[in-house]
C-alpha cells in the first residue's frame, strides 16, 4: 500500500474537521451509516433508505 503525505494549512485543517463534524450530525449521514452497517444482513430497497 502506497501512502502520500500532504500539507494543509492549520486553519483549513480545523475548518475541515468542523465540516466533517457538521456532516456527521445530518440525517443523511446517519441513514448511510445505518445502511452500510446492515447491508450484509438484509437486501435494502430505495424505500428502505427513504428515497
């Protein structure tokens, strides 16, 4: 596995962290997380996901 290192300004890094935290509080993120956790147990349809 190859890895690369990038440099991000500190302000931008903290902004990205805040945006990820905001995203994780959304209903869509929770639906997707629930879906990926249970995808092997059951076959889901669009209706199951609320689409």
